[in-house]
C-alpha cells in the first residue's frame, strides 16, 4: 500500500468513526477511537453492502459504507455490553 493510500485510509476511518460517534452518542471517541471504529466500520460496511449487492464507488461511497458499518458496530457493542 502506498503512503498516500494509507493516509487516505486512516483519514476516511477517522471521519467515519467521528460521524458515527456523533450520530450514535453525540460526540466522538477521541482520535484513536474514531480511527479504530471507522476502520472496523469500513470492513463491516463493505461486507454488508457487498452482501446486499449495493455498489458505491469513490471516496464518498467508501465513507458512506464506513459510517454505516461503524454505526452497526457501535450498536452491536452496546447490545453486547447490556448482556
């Protein structure tokens, strides 16, 4: 992976995690937390959109998939914490 691609990957994860944090709890999870949640969300969102046969391209499409995946991840963690 080229350095520019890696930086873009981390930046997309940061933005996705921050947006998911804003949507789910009203604030972010801190720099590292937002990046981790966004990256996990990108994997979950990518898998889910692929499973449903939905194709989104480009940076905005990747960001949308990552945010949706991060929201699902935060929701799942909340459910598991309640148990």
